[in-house]
């Protein structure tokens, strides 16, 4: 038996045995050289009971499109470095309360589901329908995400957003706070009936240009936010061309002073958005909170590794052994 094959099996065994940390009841792995409980993700979802956790193993093979029709936890591990990739996730009304973490996803969509938690994922887009409900529809937290469309009754917080948020209909129930935006088209098609504005607070806006950049605000109340241009030119609010807007406590042309930041690559996985001592963003947010992705007590990870999943590292082994032989392995585990 090859050592590499044995190591794969060992790691799989370690993850399954750590179920008290993962709360995993079902595992899915679509790689050819594996023998999991399920190889097909939709089959695993169909077989799951309400409240079950489905651990989706990293794979170079896309898991395809799935529908969720019950409350489950869908859990991956390393969406930016060794992802479990899913095409589209459609969440039905009966999937309300579902948690999705640690996955690479092209699109999440729902029309009627509520009380969703979408956290620590790499996502191209999230699309909401037009439900009539008094419940919170979703908490979108700690993700690396491109676009969010038609959010309502949704908390959007502590995300790294490369595109923007479109069609904000219920501005009074959609909270946009403590995000990092790297696009000036960060908010579009806001419901402006009767002069309503979308509230955006405690966020950081970053650009890199040698030219003057202006942030246009249409139907937005921007408060306690920071703007900075790493290209050396000015980055400011375009007050002359903005419509139906208000601003307060804005830090323009202010370096947030991150602990570690690659100004040539905002998406560098080694970036650390923790604010350095003395950063002007510390305590500058609403109610004296910190501005930015680490605000409100959240610990954003650029790797998107979900909290609670242990990191396993093999530190030594006795080398190759004959088939049906034994191998002595020393490994370390770290709870996250």
C-alpha cells in the first residue's frame, strides 16, 4: 500500500473521528480514490435528516447543483486553497435555518427560506427572491463574495466584497456593516420611495489608482466609513453628482493601517485586516466600534477556514510499509 494513500485515509479518519468538533453525521467525497458515505452531494442531502451536518470534502471535481429542502449544516473546510466547489445551491422554504460554511460556491439562491447563515464561503453571487415574511432571511457574514442581489431583512456584515450589492428593496431591514468594498459601484438600484436610503456603516472602501477617484452615493446613508486610495491619489465622496444621500463621520483619504496588507493585490490570501495600534479606524465606527472587517468583535480569516474545524498536521512517520502492515504516525491537531 502506498504511503500517500494511507495518509489520505488517515486524514479522513481523523476528520470523521473529530465529529464532536464538526458535529458531522454525513460525509461526501466525489474523488475517485475514496470510499465515503456518499459520493453525490444531492444524494447525501436527500438522505439527511433535519439538523444533520454534511461535511463536503475538498475536491478538484465540482459537486454540481443542489437543492436544499430541509434544515441542515453544509460544511467545507478550505474554500480558497483546496476547495469543495458547488455550482448552484437553491434553498427551498423547508430549508429555512440552513447553515452553509467553508465552501466555494458559484451561486446561492432562495425565494422563501428564512434564518439562513452563510459564513466563511467563497461566493460569486447570492440571489434573493421576493418573500413576504417578518423573519430575518439571512445573515451573510465573513465571506469573500462578489455580488449580492435583492437582499431584504438581511444582515450583511464582515465580508470582503469585490463587486457590489444590488436592488436593496427593504432598506430599513437590511443592515450593511463592517464590510470591505473594493469597488466603487458598491450599491445599486436602492428602493428610494419617499426618500428612503440604504444604511451603510462602519465599512472600508479601497481602491488603487494614480487618478482621482470619487465615490458616488445614490439613495445611501453612509456613516462612519473610511476611504483610501493605495495608488497615491485622492479618494473622496462625489457630493456634486450624488443623489438622495447623506454622510456623517467619513474618513476620506485615510490609510486604515492593516497589520499586513499587499497593496498590489487586495485579494492576497496572506493579508491580515487586523488594525494596527494607532489606526484611525479604531473606535471610529458607530457607537465607538472599530471600522472594517474585523469590527464588532469578528475575526475575519482571509483563508475562510471556518471556526470549529481542527487543523491537522502530520509531523513524522515510519515511512513506507508493506500492504496490511502498520505505520507509526505522529500528528498535531489544533482547534479553530
